[in-house]
């Protein structure tokens, strides 16, 4: 009879261990799903805040006699929406030069305005073969705009 009791005790202990592992796995799964839902919720909130910032920027760019319109010159505007502070920068794409479509006169005037035209001529580069590094990348190149022949 004591052998049956011992076997029953071992069986019960195994069942308890199995149930504990099952409950632990379920709790871990619930925690992971909760974290995934939080990430999705934060992403959705971020997208809606970005959309609200875009709509607000469009509103502020339009003419309004009550207040001065924003300028599309890249300056940072701060706006409080819901419980978030949003920074908005507006850039006018019409102010950029498409190097693939620009004629020699426009490129010459641009390089003269930057004070780089003499350098280009001194290095014997042709205007239509230039590749201009973006100013944000210039930090890696001695903090100045670099001109070099296109490859």
C-alpha cells in the first residue's frame, strides 16, 4: 500500500510541476502579447500625431489674417498636441536645384553664390559632371561642401 501512495505522490508532484510550467508559459505569452500591443498602440499614436502635425502645418502655412503664417525655410516650430510636444520643420521643395535638370547658367550662379566657382574651374571640372555632397554629410568632409567629378 505504501508503494501505491509513493507512486500517487510522485504522480501528483509531476502534475503540479506540469501545471506550473503550463501556467508560467501562459503568463509569459500574455506578457509578450501585452508588450506587442503596447508597441502597436505607441506606433499608431505616433502616426496620428505626425498626421495632426502635418495638418496643423498646412493650416499655419495658409494665409490667416489673425496670425502670421509659418515660413517654409526649415526653421523648427514647436506645437503641443494632446500630451506630446511636436517639432515641425517645413521645407520648400521649389527652392532646391535638381542637378540632373539644371542648366549651366543656374549651376554657375549657384556655385558663385557659394564661393566655389573658382575652385571648380581651378580643378578643371565640368559643371555637368559635378556631384555635390549634401551639407549634412559635409561634417565627414572637413565641414565644407565638397565638389568632385561624378563617377
